[in-house]
C-alpha cells in the first residue's frame, strides 16, 4: 500500500471526512494541469491524463477510461487502490459506489476549487442529506509540492486572429442575450485566451495563462496575477476596455456580487465558484466556448498553413524512421521521438509540442496514451508495428496527427486491423451531411468497418482542436457514447476536429491513424476538408478487404499528400514519397 494513501486517511480522520475525492484538476478545471495540482497522481502513483480517485477509511478506487486501462493496471499494482474501468460492463458507477460505501450522515471531502460543480450534484442525487467539506487535504501531506507556474503572456498579432477583442466581446454579449443571460463567469483558460487574443505558458503543452474573466453587458474584468502581464498586454487590454484585477482570488467575491441572470457552464465551473454565485443561473455551454468552436476564415486559412508545415516534418520523420531500419541502425522509442522534435523545430513558426509525443513500438502501442521513458526505453525491432501520436503549436495553428507503420513483416491480424482502421478514417473524412448535423451521428462511418468484424476501440473517434490553443477543445467531438455537450456538438463551417479510429490488441500491438479535418460548407451541405498530408503505410494494407470506393479514397488521399508535400522535399526523400504514395490496386 502506498504511504501517501495512509497519510491521506490520517488527515481524513482529523477533518471528520469519511470519503475523499482527488482529481488532477486545477481551479479552472483544465484537462492538463500544472504539476502543483496533480493530487491524484501524488496519492495514487497513476500518471494517466484522466482519472478520479475515491478514498474511504478502508477502501480506495480509481476510475479512468479506456485510453488508460493497461497503463493504470501497471501503475496501481500493489498500491491498495482498485482500478475501475469506465465503460466496461462490470465497472460500477462511481456515484453508485460512493452511495453504497457511505451512510447518509457522512461527510465527503474534496478541494472545492478543483472539483466540478456537477460532480457534487450527482452525489447529492444519490445520497440525499450528505454534507461536503471543501478542504485540500492532499496539500497537507504534500511536503515538496511544486510551486504554481506564472509566466508572462503573449499578445497575438492581427493576422493571427481574424477578430479583435472588442468584436469578440460583442459576439459574447450577443450570445448572452440569446441565452437570456446578463453576465457570465469564465473559468476555462482556453476560453479566456481566445477571447482576449492572448496566449501563455502556465501549463505544459497548453498555450494558456491562469486567470478568470467576468463579462456583463457593459464591462469585462480579467482576474490575473501581475506576473503575467507585460506592458504590451496591459495596453492591449486597455484598448479593448478590459479591466484588470491583479488578484485571481478576488474573482470569488466579484462572482458573488453579480445580479440578474448568470450563464454558467457547470462542467467548467468549480464547486466553490458555483456556490459563490448567488444570482439566478442559466446553465449551458459557455458563450466563448461555443463561438470559438467555429473557426473564422482567417483561422481556417492559418490552420491549413500550420498543417502543411507539420505534415512536412512528420513525412520526413516517417522516411527517416524507415530508412534507419533499412540501413540496420538502432532506433528506440525515445531516440525516434527526439528526431521528430528536431524535424519540427526546422519548420517555420514552430513553438513546441501540443502534447507529449506518444512513440510506441509493438505491445506498448496497445496503451492509447503511452509515453516513452528513457529509464525503460524500448528498441524497435525489424518486425511488427510502430505508432506515433504527436502534434505541434505553430504561429498559425495547432496540429495533432497519428501514424502507424510497419517496421518489418506483419501478421495477418496486424494487416487486417490496419486496413480496417484506414478504411474507417477515409470513410469518415468523405462524409457529407446537412449543416447542424449532430456530430455523434457521424461516428458510425469510422467504426462500421471494425464493428462488421467484431472489433472496436475504447476512445472517441475525434476531438476538437483549438486554434493556437489546447489540443483537446470542447464541445467538438465524434464519438458513439453521449456526453453533456451533445446538444452543442453540431457540425458546421469552421469546426476543426480529429479523425482517429484505432484498434488495440493488448500485449501485441496498437494501431491509430489520425488526420485533422475542417468542416466546410459545400453549397448548402457540409463535408470535411482533410488538412493533414502524411502518407499511410501501404505495406500494411490488405487490398482484398477494401471496396472499390475505399481504394479510390485511399489513392485520392495519397495523390493529395504527394502534391502538397513533394515540393518541400529533395533527393531520396522525394523518391521515397513518390513510392509511398503510389496508387494501390486490386490484383
């Protein structure tokens, strides 16, 4: 059993808490967080990107989704914490589990500034009369807790944004009016960064800055610590009429003074913040979040440029990788990822990765969010499959791409799975649908080839990507399981979403093929424009599994890859790309 678990229970006893909930969550409910906020990781030892730890005085359980099942099983071994596999038939609902473990007179503890408001509401629905204690008990036992990061912000240029801050504030106020609201409290850092045309670096891989923003019919107030703001940033905000409060803690008092009706996004508002807002609340997706989901023409044009830069780097990486193996040189997961980073740094406007690179060979690729580690670096052998999921931030956009390719001979199982995943990717990209189509209805296009063969994958088929922002952006997404955002998750001009079906055989291999898509309007109907241009691996394809239409889509995509990328290559790389994108045919 982990010592941290024992120490937490001691604090729970002192605080009169029967059950404690810990998440790796900050007071903005960000997906990725500064190390200061990684309470779940500190107590449990689980390093996955999403999970909730629930601790009683004699039991502990951690809920996570299909991306992390294999990883969590390894990291939680002998920890005294039971793994709960969300979405699996035998996995108990977390709220049912909590209700079964606690009598009605018990108290549940958590750090109220780092817990979403809708979580406590669901608990109250299961255990009427339960009491809550908002206290950072993990902080009391975390002796060497890292300090919070506070870096200066950057102001975007006009050519990057497409709309000024003043125009965006007007758009948000118009949206509030449509929703019958007089004001809104914005906690989500990416919403604030987008609204104010500023970016930061407080969270690794996410170009955002820690702050809160309150917007009403007349004013906009940014709550932020002074270390963030340069003279340029202050002038930029003043020009747009944005007031600055040099203390993030003051937002709670200001929220309590709001009157009229306040738009609140429960999923992105903490328990503490919701309790501070005493005015009437209007619940729904945040106004800024809905608006930024639809990229404007400037953003779309810039995204296309960013994707070309990134596709050049990844195509050159694919060539490098295969050439090194062909020459008999040693490659490891870590050295390969390092080379990809070098190739990206050579591209115009590159500002760093958009998430930690997943460089996974063989059975490691079956762990969806596996990260290579130099302490256990794996040598790539001349057989089987290698998967690389990576992305970059550029001056003109954010990218995300996954490719899987052969390192040598493949099994029939590997080749079949790869082909079905490729078919699903291309069929989704070719979908045509009316404006406003619910995104959940499109998932079937990508999964059908796998489902027809009794196969599936335990993650969404697609997620939204921010514009020079977070690599995962709500509400956009393509999945077959419903979420709270379904009513806002519709397809229309400007949605920027990934297309990434996969297949994972535990202990053997993993496959994922990911392109980025822009939703475009084609004469009243919508479709997708693929903006990623990196070849699939035809060595992995079993043409006998493909229809004539699948073959056409495959060849058309490779023709576009060649046309877009070959002008940026030279010598052996050009010759390799010509061969890699050569048409396939049924013999």
